[in-house]
């Protein structure tokens, strides 16, 4: 028998994967379009970041986690995506410049390598409580607790 918290994680997992796949396709299409237009893959990553990141936040917040849109969560989400930017660029540089792979091949490889990190980071950024087993519609916020109780939990 699967526990309720595990069922919620599995439910979020397939939704996360669906949104992640849509964003990965959008990212790949943007990267290929920039490459075909003669742009460098670094320019493609910036354009993709500016288009896909806000879209991913909205889709993950509303569909994956069933959470309201919040500026603080959006900024955390952008921060986690920006934090993976150097890794994504390094992987692309290794694959495109080092191994001379085409952008159309290197981009999906880069996306797959960052999937697990992004899964954890999205949970941290969007959920009000960093809990993989908690309710997806939790309204409890760690910031609503008195500072003494918050410290005690750390």
C-alpha cells in the first residue's frame, strides 16, 4: 500500500515531468532557432532563459504544485534556474565546443543532466514548505511562525 504522502509526490512527479518536458521542448526549439539564425549557443541560452523561466514558473506553480503565484516564490525559482545556468553553459560548451556536437543534439543532453536538480529546486522554490511528502495545497508558511520556533526547527 502506498502512503498518501508518497502518492502526492508521485502525482507531482508526473505533472513536473509533463511541464518539464514542455519547457525542454520550448528550450530546444529556441536554441535550434538561434543556432539556425547564426547566433551563438550562449545567446540562445539567454533568450531561452528569458522566455522559458517565467513560463515554467507559472506552469509549475499552478499545475504541478497547485500553489498561488507569489513574487517571493518566483524570485526563488528564477534564482534556482539562474544557479543552474553556469552548469548548463558548461555542459553545452563541453558538448558543442569540446566534442563539436550540433546544438540540436547537445541541448537535449544538457536538459537531461539538469532534470533532477531542477526537480528538487522547483520544490524548494515554489512550495511554501520544503517538504516532498507534504500537501501540495498547503497554506502553512514557515515565515508565519515566530522566529524562536523557526530557529528551533533548523
